[in-house]
C-alpha cells in the first residue's frame, strides 16, 4: 500500500479501532449483566441494572454509524489530525455517557450533550471539506490549508466548550 495514503488515514484508522474496542467493552458489560441475573436472552426485561446497561449500550450503538460517517468524512476531506482529536474526545464522552447512564440519569446528560457538539463539529468539518472541493472544481482555488488550520484551532476549543 502506498505510504502517502496510509499516512493520510493512519490516525483515523487508530481512532476507529479504539472505538471498536470500546464497542466490544460495552457488549461485554451487557453480556456480563445478563449472565449475572441468569437471563437467557437479551430482552429488555429483567433487573434495573440490566435494563440500564442494555439501554446505555443501545444508545451508543444507535449513534455509532453517524459518528463513523462524519468522522471519516471530516478526516479525509478536511483535517486528519483535528478529526482524530475530535474522535478521541467523542470516545471519551461516550464512555462518560455510558458510565453516567449506569448511575443517576442526570449523570449521563453532560456526556450526551458534549457528544452532540462533537458530532456537529465533525459534520461542519465535512461540509467545509466538501465546499473546498467545490471551490477547487469551480474556481480553481484551494482553501484546504486555511480550513485545516481553522479546524485544528476549533478542535482544541472543544475542550473549553
């Protein structure tokens, strides 16, 4: 495989593999809770603890395709480093959401809200990359350097917001 291509996506691949490991961890938590309470299936009836683990996992699984789509689009079309940083932040807040969901319901809210902000940021990066591609095709001017620089600065502001 061409080293330039691998260099352009290696951070995206690493974050994707970390997210897969996190999904496996969540699935094991559901399986463990199911076995702890002798449930023969993954139906949503059972103990409160099982229902919380199952629901938290299901909520994370529901948002996962959206995350992967905007994550890869932002990384390829805009800035790999900024997208990888935002992706790692998303995985951190998703973990915070999952653990918070197992406690009080209000503990999961910050992770949920912050996760939505990161998804929106990755979406905005993707749109900026698409607009830049259109500018190159229509006008022949490339703003990739400026967009990449701006996205790197804005990704660091995700911590503050």
